[in-house]
C-alpha cells in the first residue's frame, strides 16, 4: 500500500489562486484586522499565507466570530445541518457588510 500523495492544500491550485494583479505582499492592515465576538465574516483564503488556513470545503462560507484563540479567531459556520467551529487567522477572514 502506498503513501498518500499531497498535503493539506492538495487539489486547491485553482481555488486558492490569486489574480495576477493582486500578487505580492499583503497589507499589514489585512494581517492585523481585529474582529469582535458576534461579527459576521466570510472565509476568504489568502494564498500568500498558509498558516491557519481552513479546509477547502469551507471556502467562501459565511460565519460568526465566537471567540479568539491566540492570534486566530474561532469562527462558527454551518455545514449542512451541523455547526462547526473553525480556527482561522484574520488574514483569511473578510467582514460581511
């Protein structure tokens, strides 16, 4: 039996790709964005940062910030009928207006 090929981002080359005009370093304001408990957010992956990146299944899902854990935030999303808790870096979160 062979070993599994690929890592945590296997098969996401097209999904987590940046538009050519937006490539390069990310802004510090995006990196240090603060969220409060109860803020509504959208999971939006930042391909330049692989730390604390969620599973590709949850890409562009809306969620609610339920707490903070270190530098990251706990976001509760709905996956089918289940509520799931995801720990995400603020770089991968976008405010929902």
